[in-house]
């Protein structure tokens, strides 16, 4: 009679996860057909070619639709090459291990698992399907950049923002840094509109600006000292 033994099986992240997008149809290489009136259409097209952003189908990007938290997180994962290839798990991770309001069979599940294991300060109470505001997206974008890009330290001179009193506590610093790095901008009246929903086009433009800034300021040879 064989004796039962308890074996701990270590699963590599690469073995249990692939960056797929089940349940959502994404764009092919052809240019989106709904960008003719979008001022940042060239930036969106470049990000599409780089595989950073995807459409809701093979012809539409829906630039004026408000972005959800899940869509924003997927952008971060794609844009900054976040992964968990070097991590080991004793069991296959699930999105609900990190975010109570997530769904493990949703198209965004893998992106949430990757983001949670890359320490970009997402709240466990995150609702992936909730629309993100301009300040929420900007705050999380800046945190992601600062965690995963060896940017040079710069002295920031805070700018006057006409609606700064409307910022959520703790987000003003991220927004000031985004403005200083020219990742975000104010409107013609000096307002940021922090509580307004951020559109897919606006989010794509910020991602584009962030990548351009990072490309122009490469990390020092050898990276950070240990």
C-alpha cells in the first residue's frame, strides 16, 4: 500500500499566468477608425503599434469613453512591462487573493495579479469596474513610474492649480509631479478637474507622455546601487 505524502508544488508565475485578455476583443494592427476627431490620435496609434493599448474591438478605441480602474491597470502593466516572471507561488494566484471586489474569470484578472505583485500601492478595496477619475489615474500612474523607473531626482516647483482645493487628500503631490514632468497638463483656465472621469484618449496621452519622458531620461548604467 502506498503511503500518502504531502508535496508542496511550487508554481512559477510564468507557468500559471500568461498575459491574455479573455472575454475582451482587442484591436489588430490596423488603425482604429474612430479617432478622426481625436487630437491625440497619432499618440494613440503609436501606443497601439507598441502593444500598449488595445481597442474594444478591431476597429474602435472609443476615445471618449471613461476609463475603468481595470483598463487603467492593464495600461500600466503593458506600458511599463510589469510581470511576475521571477516570482514563485505555492498555488496559482487569483485576483481575489488581492482584491475582494475582483472576479477571477474576468478579462482583467491577470493584470490585477501582476499589478498587486509589483507594489504600485493599489487598495485591496479597489473596484476594477469603477470608473477612474483624472486624479486617481494620475496618482496611480505616477506611483507606478516611480516604483519601476529609475528617474532622476528633480526639484519640483509647485504650480498654482485653480481647483486644487478639490483634490483628494494625498493626491496633490502626485499631480504636481505629473505636471512638472509634463505627463499631465492643466486646461486653459488653470484647472485640473480632479474628480472628472478620465477618458481613454486622455489616459493614453498620459501614458504616451510618461513613456517619452522615461525614454529621454534612461536609468544610469548599472541601475540603482544595492
